C-alpha cells in the first residue's frame, strides 16, 4: 500500500480504502479502479490523499478473487445436483441457464466480497447459493430477461449479507444487510430492498410491511429462503414443500406462491412415471 496525494492520482490506480463524503455517500470503494470522473469527484472534496494498492496487493487480490469464483462455480454445480437429488424442485430443464446466469454475476465485487467472507461458514454459503439457484429457476419460468435474471440472482446470493460471516436466526440481519449494501454505489437499490424485505409480511420484520409495499424480487426470494431454511432444519424435503405452499396468503404473495408451486416436480414426488 502507498499513500498518494489527490493531485497525483492516475486512471487505473486501485483504491485501498472506501471513501465517503460528508453525507455518507460512497465516493470510491475499496478495490475500485480509479477513473478520470472518480478522480475529478475526489478533487472536489477536502481529502488530501488516499491509500492506493501496490502491484503486489493487486496480484494477491486477483488470485484470491479467482479462487472465490472457482469455488463458487464448483459449489453451484454440486448444490444443483443435490437439489435435483431431493426429487422436489424441478431444475433439470433449466439447469444450464441457471448456472449461466449465476456465473455471469460472480465477477461483481460485492458478490465476491460476500462469498469470500462467508465461504468458511458452510450453512450461510450454501444457503445463499441454493437460494440463487431456485430463485433463478423461478425467474426463468416467469420469463424475466437477462438483466432481471442477473439482478435476481445477485439479490438471492446476498439476501442474508446482514448476517456477517455466520448463519444465525435473528431479526436484525435484514436491516443490517440493507444498510451495508446502500453504502456501495455499485449495488442496485432493487438488490438492497431484497435484503430489507425478504422477511416482510403483515407480522414480519423489520417493518411488517403490507404486501403491496414489498418488491417483486423480495416476494419471490422470500419463498425460496423460507423453503431452504426448512431444509436446513432437516425437515423432510416434501414436507418442507407443503409447509411452504401452506403459507400462501398468510405469509407470501399468492402469485409468487403459485410460481413456486409450478417449479415443483410433482411426478417425482408421487413417483409418476
């Protein structure tokens, strides 16, 4: 790391710190490559210098990120196979598209940061990727275009980022995740809202929002999140499905519950050849 005065900054330098303005808005994130527009924005502040990554740091980080992506790609394949083996959710027809969508977003810095942070906790890591697999499957059936599929997949991956490094049951992580993502200007508000609202319903948290106030992605991911949490409690996969569907109108948007139901592999559940 080296400290560089503002007037000596050049395009392509990598910031080694996250810098905020007086309103708390991010001016540049850690690990972000500086551009002329970012440098111009920084020069308008009272900041005298910033910390820049040296070449050795950049190489080390690149290797680390590559390992994170490779681990995630392998995990997605393994988790997809394990979901198919449960004989409950039908992802076989869409598996190639699902994996393609998820792989296409793994290079996003905030995705890599989250997966790199939680990869040591198998519960949170696997829950995040399973949620992304099943949510993307629903998005494909619903007919989302590529851009919305990518936003949906990113939302699903980081929906529990407020938990930190470990999977835990609490009512604070939704709000904490929202605050964390809103500090990153590269994260779409749609994605941050999923963090905030994926446990929302009439008696949910953090704000007990009505159904009309909950974003579509949050309504979709809430169902998958609920189902996967039941699986994590070692509830029989079929029973977990019926428990989830039974929350229609009580906890979940009926249209999204019907969409989730359309992904169920009823023929395999009832051994219909």
